[in-house]
C-alpha cells in the first residue's frame, strides 16, 4: 500500500431548466450550461478537462398522466480541477454561473500509475517475505516463483472539511488516497 495526497478533483456540474415546450426547455438549459462552462474555463479548467456527461429532456405530466404540463431539460458536464486549492473556488463559480446540480469530488493523484506500480512492487516483496517465513517454518527452501497474479485498487480515506462560517469558498480538503495492491504468488519449494 502506498499513500499519497490527492492532487486533482473531478466534479459533475449540472443544469436543470423548465420550459413550456421541449425546445424552450432545451434553449433555457443550453443558455445556463454555456454560462457554467464559461465559468469553469474562467477559473482555470481547460477545455480538455471538461466533458459532457449527460443530456436529457423529460416531459412533466399532470397527476393522472393525461396532459404534458411542461418539459425539464438537464445537461451535465464532468470537470477535472488539476489543483485541489482551486477546487472550492471552481465549485463556487459554477454554482454562481447557474449550476444547480453538483456531484463530487472524486479526489485522485495525477501520478496514480507510478504509485500503483510502487504498490505492486511492495506487494510482491511482501509476498516473498511471507512465503519465506512459511517455507522456513516448514523446514523447506523457497524456490523460484511459479505464478503471480495481481489485483489493484485505489480507495480514498475519509475526508475532513472545515465548516467555519468565515470561509468564503467551498472548502475541499485533500486528505489522503491509498493505492493498494495485492498479489498472489506461488513458489516452488525444495
């Protein structure tokens, strides 16, 4: 297992808008989402880090379902904020621009691949040490590796957030992320 402080945060920002017709709902939604995307870009989120996640249009019906009252259009984008320090201000800017749905953060490290490889190396070393202890206790010699398989995952450690009233920006605390790797190794014995 390797621990690291996350360096980036992924969010989903959405806009939901009503309209008397399907077209009106879509136009209202598009106008609001355009503002949200502009606010994300103005706060340092690059175009490459913004991606449309979902667009939907739903008729809203009367209680008995016989009449369409209006339409709800929704649109959401995912955005990667590459600096944890900017995450709170980006959330605030998106909401101020019209986002009425916010999801996240999903906190990750930009160097997750390197950390995963480091965790795998540690897991293999640990497997060898454990196998050596078992072989020694059994009175046999540990031979060469016959098979190795791996399963890796990253899991965030619970986060803390300062909720003091004086904080202007939405607080985003990095906490730590654990990159875990486990291996199963089979050795020859002699």
